[in-house]
């Protein structure tokens, strides 16, 4: 290890204190004299005088060489004395002062108190915590306001869609706070509300989408023979329905199958090239479906009572989206099947994968997407669904319900 050498006592003391704050339990912090850095005998004498003055406070201990001719090393003895000697406030005192306003909030839970203590300990050592840089009290305060607003929203149940900026303002922060702090908010929420923490397989963005918080609520895009309330819809390739009016959409009659599609280009191609006669119900998920869109997918799929499929990318993200849909549909007795998401297609047309799979994304063995997961895990390939031409699903492989009545 390189020895830390100094020809300025002030710099030596601050270095000692920096290291003490980074390693508060270290007991053998040493520094050395940089003899070659002195420009004159007088400069060395001034250094020694200042060093002995610091030693006199009890903050340092000077160790002489055996022959007493030189200084072997200098050891940190009592940090408190050095803080006073150079007029420096201890980092912990500084951090505590910065956190005082947050700690003064009424009714802090034990979990919140523990959180603030963990942050204080990290910031004292000059280390970030929960993604927050040391001393970023403004970021912490905004993130905690957003966490509280999310907890309220979750307790309220089925809240409507809201965009990031409106949600941020409703939480009492600036309009861009959630966009800026999304990963930090997710981590803090998981710590403060472990029983409702985001699933490990969900990214913070997808977790918020599932709660109905999106960058801007998107229309529900779908294709089929539909009515809106009591109004017949003109015959179009597909329709875009405002989220707040999606409950009014209904099927005009039986459908051949239901297909949800992850990506927009593939959705448009399928409805134009395969569903031109509108005999099936095709729904665009918009990538990871929002809570509001997921509700409509489940409602319409249940009403259709037809073979049910999902078509998405063959990669970790595609697995997560399939599982998100599958779990929601299974809860309503509906069985979801993959469409154009199989190992043979992956092997034949896949391209090298840049990102490794996350173990947290692994589906259970009884999931319909588990065979694709195994194929992905055993190779380094992936395939975006836009690489494939749309095809009619194989209806022989699926029934509409996991416990079908017919």
C-alpha cells in the first residue's frame, strides 16, 4: 500500500479526518512525512512546529525512529481533538444537521427512523445510499414525498391512470421529480413498505406502469368487431380508445381468438395482414401494460372466452411481460399461450444477445413461457418480434380457459 506522505500539517489532519469518516472503526490510521518536499530547513522546522502543536491537543501521536533522528510515522489518536484544532465540523454532525428537517416530521415510523439512520451512516462516510448521492437532502425529501403518495395510491386500490408529472405535482414535488428519481423511489418504497415492495422481476418503470402511473396515459389500441357503449363502431383496422372510456368497449359477438401484442409495428401488421376480417380480438399492450390496460385485457379476454395468446419479444423483457399478463389472467381462470415465442423459432432466427438474463425473471415450471425461458437460458440468443412476419395462431394448441367449460 502506498504510504500517505505530507509536507503540510493542515492537509495531513484533513486527510486523517476524511479517512476516519470513511472508516470510523479503523484504529491504525497512519501518515508519513514527505521529507523530499521541503524547500528549506526553515520549511521543515515550521512543519515540525505545527505537527507538535497538533500532537499537543492529543489528536495525533508522533512515532520517532529508533535513533530519534526522524519521524517514523504519525498516528491518528483522537479525532475529536483534531476537529476542534482545525475548526472542522464532524461529517456526522453535518449530516445530522442536514437531515434534521426530515427527522422532525411528526409520526415517523420505526422503519423510517431506521432508514434515515442508514442514510446518515453512509453519508457520514461519503458514500451514497439508496441511489442518493451524499448530502442530497433535496432528492431524499422529494423521494420520500413520492413514496408516501405511492403508498396512499396503493391503499386506495383501483386509481385511474395518471402521468408522471401530474403525479409528482400531486405529491407536492416539482413536476419532474418522479422522472428524475424513479429508481430511488422504488428502492425507498421497498425498504419502507416491504409487504408491498416491487417484485424483483419488475423494473421501476414497469412497476409504476402497473400502478397506473405512466409518462402519459396512452389510448387502448385494439382490433375486432366492437361496440362502444350502445354505439356501433365503423369498420376500421383498429381503434384507439381513451383509457377513461375503455370500460364502454364490448364485443359484438364470438371471436376466433384473443391475441395481445407487445410491440406497435407487430400489432399494426397483424391487424392489417391477418385480422382484416375482424374475426379475432387483437390488443396492443404498449410494451409492459399499465394497470388500466391490464384490467381491460382481462375483462375483454374473459368476455371473449376464446383461445388466448400473447406475442412478444424473445428476451428477458418479453418473458417479464408475458408473466405479468399470465399471472393476471390466471387469477381470472384464463390460460395464456405464447404465440411465435418458441425455442425452434429462437434457434432458427435468433441473434446474439447483449444482456444476460436475470434470475429473478425465471418463470415457474408450470408457466406456459417456461420452455422459452429454458431455451434462452441455454443459448446466447434473443429475437425481437418485429423480425417475424405475423401469422395466424395455432388454435389447436389452446383453449380459452384453464378449466374450460366447453
